[in-house]
C-alpha cells in the first residue's frame, strides 16, 4: 500500500499535507480509494465553512458505497478542488496528487494528533 512519508494521516483514512502558509491540504488515502473502488461522485464542503475536528464535511461515492470524509482538525475551508468534482476518477488514479480541500487550522497544535506514515501504515496492518 502506498503511504508517502512526507504526509500525515488520520485513522479515518484522510491524508494531510502541511503547506508553507500554515494551511493543510486534505485528501483520501490510497487505501481508502482502493477500498471504495471506482469513484463516481465527490461532494466537497463550501469554501468558508468552519469545521470541527472529526466533523463529516465531504462525501465520496463509488459504484460500491458512499463514505464520509472527516475534518482532520478544526478550522476553516479556504479552498476546494472543483476539478476533482468534475473528474472523481482522478482520485483512483493517484490519491495523493488529487486533493479535496484546504483547511486553515483554528489551532496549529491540533495537527500534533495526526499520524505519521509509519503509524498509519501500522494501523492498516492491524485492520
């Protein structure tokens, strides 16, 4: 399973990339897209929406199932990837190149609770 070392992760299979401006780029992991199968629909949160940590804020649907996407930390949605809404199958091609939304954390230290690549990979081994 592909688990890039330069990203951080949640137990609910979101990946998080810390950006230089302090924002977080969020997507779903390779494991998540593989488990879901061919994605056919993605609904993203509205730009400007304030999210609580762990709040369901987006939905990805495949031919097999629909799955909620959760906010990795509390914060405000500052950007959404409209291109992925038009072509959800791109997430199946490369889950890490195709982000869903960007979040400005309410508290930067909240990111300390994210999993590093080794911890996330270990959680998959135990699944």
